[in-house]
C-alpha cells in the first residue's frame, strides 16, 4: 500500500507524463479500466496501480489476476495518492506502466491489399487517438505518424484511442522515409487537401492505398502534395474550409471500406 504522495514511485509516475521522460525510460502510462483491459491483451504491464475505493464495478477487480499473469507488479494506493498519479478527471482507480513499444516501418506487416492511414505533424493527442480508434474500427492495416509532434505514448493518445493504440499496427517515421517505403510496398497515396479539384469519393481505393492527412492549420507538406498519386478534397458547403482532421480521416477511411465491400 502506498499512502504518501511523496513516495518515489508517485513522483516517477507523474514524471512519465512528460514525453522526454517517457522516451528516456522507454515507458508509458495507461489509465482507465477499458484502456487497460485492451492494453493487457496486446502487451505486458510492468506495474499496475489500483485504488479499490475508486473502482466503480466489483467485477473489474478480475483485471488484477490478468495483470499478475502478465508479470505486472500490483500496487494498491490510497485515494489521495491515486488522485495525484491520475492524469484524467474522475479517475476510476486503474493506472498501469507499460513498456513503450518501438514503432518502426520495418516492423509493420501489412498483409494482402492493405489500407493504411498516414498522418503528418499531428499536434493534438486527442486527434491522433481518435484516428487510431477509427483505424481499429475500420480494420485499417497500419497507421503511420510522420514527423510527429505528439508521440504515440502520450497518455491522452491512449485515452482518446480507448486503448486501440495497442492493437492497431503503428509506426513513426519521417515524411521522406514514409513516401519511399510506401512506394516500395506498391501502395498508392491519396492525399487530402482543400485545394484539390477531385472529391475523395471519385478515387478508386480498392487497390493497396494510403490515406494521407496533415495537421488542420498547415495541412500537408509540399513533399506529400507533390508526390501523392491523387489529391482529394471533402465537399465543404459552409464558411469553414476544412473539418477536424480525425473526422476527415474517418470519412476517407470509410469510403475505402465502402468501396472494398
């Protein structure tokens, strides 16, 4: 039982909210029962911190045995301590430490006729997490984050992805390396930009395809726009000229799903 907020473990958990600390220790945080349950199906936790007083459903306690079998150290904490280590509002009493996976293009195994999502320079963890959730729901083969501003181990990426960051094959790379890798794989690129003349529904995405999107304000870099096989846009009938990037990704991905069905 940890009851002091001055405990060295508590200070270390708080420090892991920082990207530099995560990358230095090669560790990441997973908070929330739903996210933890998915993460445990895909990897081994190092440590699991839990607060029985905050657990809302008794049946959730079975996750302790699942974590123990995966090799995790189980540590009970008081409510005061958990409120200190939690990074979300209204915590549910579950937080774990997982190894930070290495995300390399060479580690991706795409299978036949892949559908890939590529995002460039995404800043907001919530957007990256939402796109991972869409990728999981749509059966996307991989998500590649180019020139990332937000890292895949960000606690809010885990939260907004509902834990799917652990079950969608992911990679981080540069734009130049990703373009070359996609060409070697024989995957044609469909880049979204409000300046395109072709609607996204007019491109055939039944063959191996990568849907490519940039951050909302700057959009895609010139490298993607110059080298994409197709540039497409989403019809915009109002005063704004673009959608939230996670919404745009969902539209393009599910158009590819529709075509392939």
